[in-house]
């Protein structure tokens, strides 16, 4: 027997129905899924709405990791710029102090 695959829109529809207060049994019966699948989809969506249901396999995990790394790079870029400006300001003050002597 072949497993049915659900599109991202279908999964989002199930999650939205669950969040709207419709009983899980009714949602599962309507879509022909097991309650554990509906709970898993809701959990995945709540954990990371932007990357939930990204595709088959590890695609969403890789996209999530990529987004985390991009955030880290951005933070390091900002820190680096801050340190460069601080170093420049200190060098200017040091030069002023030397000129005053």
C-alpha cells in the first residue's frame, strides 16, 4: 500500500484547523490521517513556522541550520565593525595624547 503525500498547503490547513479549536478526531477523520501525524505537523509548525514542511527528508533541517549560520555570520559582522570603530577611536585618542606631550 502506498502512503499518501500531503502538500505544504494541506499540512498548513490541518494545523490551522487544529488551532481554530476543531477537535483533533474530526480533523483527522476529514483528512484521513492519524492523530500522531496531526500532532507532529502542529509541533513542527510551532517550532519553526518559516521552515515547516520544507520538503522530503532533511531539507527543512538543512534550511534551518543555514538560517542559523547566516544569523551568526551577521552578528559576527556587526561585532567586527564595532571593534574596528572602537580600535580606530582609541588610536585617534592615543595620537592626540602623544601630540599633547
